[in-house]
C-alpha cells in the first residue's frame, strides 16, 4: 500500500485536505538538522494555519514564530507561543486588533513590522495610550519591492523609532521572496547580494550607540543560505507540508509531502477525458496549470477547471471509473490549505480525526 493511500477512503468526503502526521513530524525534525541552533528558527505559520501543527513544533523545542495575519497571530497566542512576529505593518483597525491580542495573551510576546514614520507614530500613540510597549522590527526592502524601506533611508527611520513611546525597536526584517532560482549557486549569489546592505545597516545602528538589532531573514528558498550565517533568525514556512512547486524548484531541501488533496472522479466524458470534484475552490488557482500533481495518476493532464470541476486528459478513462480516488500534491500548498475549514489527520493509512484550519478565518475573536 502506498504511503498516501487511505484504507477506508469512503469515510472521507471529497474534495478534502489530508495531512500526514508522521510526515509533519519528520519535516520538523529535518528542519532542525539544517541549522546549528533551534533558537534561530522562526517558522512562518501561514502554510498550516493549524494550532495542532504549531503545538507539534513547540514540542520539538521551536518557540519563535512568524505570521502574516491577525488571525494567525491570535492562533499563536491561543497556544501560548512565546515569541510572535506579525510580518506585516498593521494600519487602521489591524493595529487596534494587535493591541487587543497583546492585552488578551500576556504569555506571548508580540511584535510587528514598520517601514514608515506615519505608521510608526500611529502605533506608538495607540500602544502608549494603553500603557503598553510593542516590539517592532524595521522592514527592509532588499528587492522584493512589496513592503519595506529601501536601505538608504533605513538608519534614519530606525533612529526615529527609538524616539517614540509605546514601541521598542529590536530588529530588522529582511524578506527576499523574489529569489527562487533552481540553481543553488545562482540563488546563493543573488541572496548574498540582496543581503549585502544588512550588515552595513547593523553596524551603523551599533555605531550610533543603539543596541545591536536582531536580524530575521528569508523564507523557504533562501533558508539554507541564511541558516549558514551566524546568529540571524530564519523563517521557512512551506517545509511543514511541502508542495509540488518547491519540490521541483528547491531540490537541495529534501522535505516530504505531508499534505494532499483528495479528489474523486465524478464523471467520465469519453475515452480520454474525465472530471474530478477539484475546482478553483479546492486547490490554489493563482498559478497556470497544472496546479496539482496526482501521485496515483502522474500522466493526467489538466484540460479545464471551473469552480467545482477539474477536467483531466488520461490515456484511457477505463482505468479511472466514476468514484476513483485521486491523491494530489498542490503546486502551492499555502493558499490551498486556506480553502479548507478542516484537515483530515492521517496516521498509518487511517483517518484518526480532524484539525480545524482555525487561522484561515479573517478573524477568530479579535
């Protein structure tokens, strides 16, 4: 029996998200072997959005986390994560919601990103008025061109942050998500070039008489590169489940697929075309096809997809009668997980329960 197959698949309606507990545990163990100190790990929880998965990492000694939404931050507060960085600059109501988390979950030390004076002053005023102080990281733009201040203006802003009440600057956040070259030598060269301004800024900050900032750098593609640098914290996320995209593009990282989508044949169109119940609402659709690779039907090619249907072309549909289960590895697992309210937990080929994908919601309680 193949590792992914369920003994009694009829117990699980489709489309469904399956998570393989032992493989998750093995991915966590592998991650720890790729860095010299577990305290330098700050995994991003955007991939799983599941409290039980975070608790597995906590049991493995990982205590620092990164997240992208207030709901993900609240999930981390609920499981009493020690150190949480909201890798986002909260503005408007989000800043108020973050303050509510700080007040609701005193066992968790929250922080957020900042990249401009206006947002910094707003958060400073909000937290100072509440008698709180929030740790903040300067968000540095090293080429992603999404958020962050460019290096030439970073020292001035970091000094300004130290003058504001209600916030405590503690570090620099460096996300190089634009680097995903398959060739490791090319990726490392580009990563080193992007990282170049960071130690210069770090030195300038210390020269001004300020405490040496903590550096949080990278995501999954540059994790092995940053892990080799001393001291800095690393933030891989996809490792927990892995996916088809990173499996192809990052061959130096031997993580295992630990989350699949289960789908079924709902109609046979002709001798070569069949239809599955795996539409846009069931697998991340932001990339071109193929958006999922079927382990038990690797020759299947997508023809079309709509909200609830996926039409595939195969050599002979006689091999796949109506009701046949298809086990698929998504090209991009993170937004795929967010499409499901719950994940079915698989252990020894059996579904042993479900985990709520609690942080897929925009709001939990705050």
